[in-house]
C-alpha cells in the first residue's frame, strides 16, 4: 500500500511542479492527499528513518506534506468554539483514548497528519505540527512545540516550554530527531536537523543546533549536529573570536554545549519523574 501511495504522491508532485494549482486540484487529487495524511497519522509512513545508523529523510513524504499546503485552499474551520482559517483541519483525537494516550483541554493542538503513539501525554497548551511523529509513552509538556516532520522517539520527556523544530524544506534534509528515552529539560531548543541520541539527559534552557559545538568529554572530541547517546548535556559559554571591543568590557562569549556521562543519580531522578506519569 505504501509503495502505491508513494507512486501517487510522486506523480502528483510532478504535476504540481509543472504548474498544477490548488484551484485546479479536484476530488482525485484531494483523495490522494487525504490518504497520505491518514498514513502519517497511522504511523505507516514517516518523514525520516534511521538506516545503517544514520537518520535519512524520506523525500517523498516531505513532498507529500508540502503538497498539502500547495494544493489545498485556505478554508474556514470551527473547533472548540473558535473559528480559524487554515489549509488543514486539526487532527481527530478520538483514537488516542483507545491506545491509552491522553491530551488535556483546551489548548493542545494536534494538526492533521501528525502521529501520536500509545500511552503518550500531551499537556495544554502544546502544538504538534503536520508530519511530526511522537512515539509511545512520550510526554509533550505545557507550552511545547513539536515542529513539522520532527521525529520524537518512545519514552521521551519534553520539558515545559521546549521547542523541537522540524525541517520541512529542503526535502532532502533530515528533520530534528529526538531518540528514545531522551529527557529534555524545560526551555530547551532543538533546531535545524539536530539529532539527540537515545537515553540522553539535557539540562534546562540548552540550545542544540548544528551551529553550536558539542564538547563531548566522553570521547574527547568536538561534534556538530548531534549529541551522542547516553550523555548528560548542558549549556556553557566560551570565549568568542570577537574578543574585547570598545563597546563592551570583559570580552565576548558564545554558547557551547558540554556533554559528559549520564550519572546514576541523574537517571534515578529521571525515572522518578517518569513514574509520576504512569
């Protein structure tokens, strides 16, 4: 079924690339887009997958997400007493309870085309965008954003006010990935295709982006774009090449991330917090 869907989406993308517009898209085209969104919500297709140890984008899936913006008209929707205008409605949530997942009213927004696994928790207000994949047993806490096509693993804890970016374009780039068992402290930001390795614990207000160096004290090397598995990471500031300047005293500093072993007491605290959600 997925191979047929991939063929249909690819053919539709070629027509869109040749000039097909939303005004020209009819029932057949919209049926393809609806079937694609259904497959995303069922977890049958994903925007990225891990192959041979590396996260790789499924370009046709990201094109399918883009087609839902390019070939749909903006229309009026009504939800929870609120009128809004968008190309996509919100995702139906009546299937979540059947799988042990709970979401709190009334500010939790799950956009059409987002996958949410079993036994997950989504606290309001939170936003999960189209193409995102949220794994089983994961907590999306208050004021969190899960960007378009972001891949969140199983048993993940996203602390309050955390932003996980997406990366929808370019289609060949893998989106942000937070692997299984990761705990992100409150106020973290993960952007631009960064990969957080499984079972890592990240301190609050840490910025993880490919432009910021990761000083991995375990392997004694500097990394960019990924945090290895089983690390405890936190933000620090190091001297900048700007140095001293007439406009300010004391030199200039830039953010960096320090990564070290996950200590047992850190793991125990994470386990205790997780027990509160069971």
